[in-house]
């Protein structure tokens, strides 16, 4: 079972001032690495960590540790990502969220997130996502 890492807990892991820092660290310590994520999540995380001292460099260090692996979604599944964003446009679904749902459709996984919208999203048209969420 793969753990798919969303932006919220990724940022919380690296930002001690984040209200979900302790929870995210606790969860990450009991989950088996590596965690998987996508380029869109990393882009969001880099943006959000830009205002945190050494935030971006700590993210790069974490990626270099091998504990987080980046999986490309866009190249092979852009049409599906677009379909998901259209289907959940009323939420609305972000590009990063659509990429994670698309990854979840490809194999058994749990989405490690702080985003309650993942309770609404469905994979493979109807299946509930397995979530690790506070």
C-alpha cells in the first residue's frame, strides 16, 4: 500500500509553526517510507514554504533523503486529470488534488492529507479514497 502525500501535511512536516505539525510528524513516524507525491504537490509546497526560513532547502533535503518519491502524473494521464477537475469543479478540485486522485486510481493507496475535499472525491468514478486525515 502506497502513501500519497498531499501538500498540507508535507508543509506541516517542515513548518513547526503549522497547527498540524505535531499530528503530521506523528503520522509520518509510524507510516512506512517512502511516501509518494507528484510535481503539482511539490510546486504548491515550495510556494507555501517560500516564506519559512530554510523551508525550500529543507524540502529539497527531504526529497534527496529518498523518503519522498515524486511520481509523474501529467505526462501519461493529463486527460484523466482534466476529467477529474471537470467532474469536481463545484468543489473545486485543484490540479494537485486531481493528480493525487489519478495516482490513487493506479494502485492501492492511502492519501495523507489535511484537505477534507478528499472525502468528496471519488476514484474510478465511484470508489471512496482511503484517507489519513485528522
